[in-house]
């Protein structure tokens, strides 16, 4: 069966009109979704994580790994359960992350002298060096961009609101 050139042209014209009516290529209408705080927080988190990963790309650190290293710097010798709970990381995920950090020689696990069933965590010399570089990159690039976008007052207000949600919700 052959299709005439006219039929093909008509079909293509109909598809084009249908696509235009559907708004193909145009942004989707979010409707009520754009008013939901959870949706907006998640979208902002994704953008922030993308930027963080770009900033620390040479160090190959995730936001969670960076957080662990920061906590270990301020809390040497604390057990892995305390660190995981503070960051809200599930135990199996945390153990896998520690395996990665330990393989990279950024931290070490040692049996606790007080409780042989638990491990205490320490930054290694390499971990301290990588963390120092990461902190500099985060401060001068990532946080600097956020500060420029929000301004000091809005940054402080947003931080206070997010802290309140995390503590009270």
C-alpha cells in the first residue's frame, strides 16, 4: 500500500498541530506541586548537591562523606553509631560509606576500648588533608555562590528555618 504525498503532509501537519497544542518543548505546568514545601526543598537539595559535587570533584567526595569527615574532625574517637545517627544515615549505608572512606585511607575504625562490640572512628593524616582542601573548596566556591544568591540576611533566615524544621517537625 502506498501513501500519497498529500496524506503524509496532512499527517505531519496534524502531528505538528497536536504537538503545539500539547505544548511540546514548553515547561510542564506544576500546579499544586509548586506550592508544596517538600517538593521545593527536594528540588533545592538536588541543585545544591549538584553544585557541591562539581566543587569538590577533584576530591571525589559526596556531601555525606564530607559530613562524616567534618564530624570526625570535631569528634575524634566517637563510635560509628553516634556519627551515623547524628547524620541520619542508616547503619548498612553508613558501614558501606566507611568502607569506602577507609579504603581511601581517609579514616580508620578501631575497636572501642570501652565496648568491644563497637568501633571508634578517627581521621587519618590523609583524611585531615583531604578535608582541609574540601573545606576550602566548599567555602570559596559552593557556599560563596549560595551566599551571593541569598545574601547574608536571607541565608541566616533560611538556615534558621531549616534548623527549626529539622528539630521540631
